[in-house]
């Protein structure tokens, strides 16, 4: 897919030679980079807030996720338009062309992740209206895992480094482990609670889709950094996915100390080793 997209990109660039001044390209690239960072921050914050909305039974977090929709839509449109203009230029460096294409892929994945966050927040709000329910204990853990993967993607975009993206790709498929355990729990829920449990089903599906979008973002970062023949980090079937420790960073104004981040990541890793994880509530 990436090879075909890159070939198409090169065809557009060559056929449009001289369409815009090359001196404009670096200004466009800088603007695109800033817009992409803005969208990364807003989208990551929405995912974080949507998970906290469920975990903390917070209507305020639900509202904050919904209120960011307009900003995300504006950024999505601006990034798409700027990247399109860049792809019509004769860019002097192949890496600039890869960045423009990757920005579109990352932007689309962030837009989709934000849309899922809005749905998660809406279903959390519905649970609040019903006064809560005896839910699946693994859903909070799933949210923390997906949130961690999303943060790793954002750090990869900010740092322009491939290591965090490869960590995310090494965990490809982790959402299926959570889904499998959730459906076992859901199939045994009392029929009288099934209507309310359906909101947790929707949240689980939303988290699974966000996880898939993190793989798209990570793939795009690898393509950006290494080129169309880079491929992606394979995940061996049957191997237990792991989120590995990353340096403490400031994301959305919240600084995680090295010890705090390590403790958090150790807790996420431990969920699969915990025998009680596979038990129904």
C-alpha cells in the first residue's frame, strides 16, 4: 500500500514540476508540522479524557471530549489541504515528500481516533444516566493499555524517532486479547443488565478501533523515517504483547516521573500475567 502511494506521490510531484516555488516548500512543511503537532495533542487529550470519563464516572470529561470536535475537524481540513499543496510541489528532498504523505495518514488516523473517543464519552454518559452498572473490570485496563499506545504514538510524532512507533507495532493485536475476554464476560451477563452492558460493548469496540488507529500512526511514522521499503515491525502470533518503558515525557501538560511511568507500564504488563484477569466479573 505504502509503495503504491509513494509511487503515486512521485508521479504527481514530477508531473507538477514548477507548479509552486521551491522556496515556499519549507514554509509549508513547517506549517504542516505545527498543525500536525496541534492535532496530535488535541486527539491524544480526547482519547485520554474519554477513558477517564468511563473510569471516573465524570460528566465533565465527557463534555470536554465532545467540545474538541470542532477544533479537530478544522485541523484535519487544514492538514489535508497543506499536504495536498506540498504534494503538488517539486519537493527537493524525498524525505519531505514522505513527510507530507505520512502527515495525511497520521491526520486521518488521529481524526478517526478522536471520533471513537467521542463515541466512548457518549456511551460513558449513558452509563452515568443509568446510575452505573456492575461492569467488566478489564475495561479500565484495556483503556489504560490503549491510552499508553496512543501516547507512544504522539511521542514518536513529536520526537520524529522510530523507536516508540516500533514498540506500538510490536503490540499489534493486543486489543483482540481484551475483546476475547470481554465477550466471555458479556455472554454471561444477566439479560436484565444486557441493555446497559451494551454501552460497555460499544466502549470496547471504540477502544479496539483506537488501538488499530495507533498502528496506522506508527506505520506512517516508520514510513516517514525510513521510506517506502521499511515495512513494519511484525508481531508473532502467540507471543504475549508487551508495552515497554519509555522515557518520561510531558504530554498535555502532565509530566510522568520515570518511577511513575515505569510503575504504570509494569501494571499494564501484569494484567496479562494475572490469573484473575481471565475470570468473569
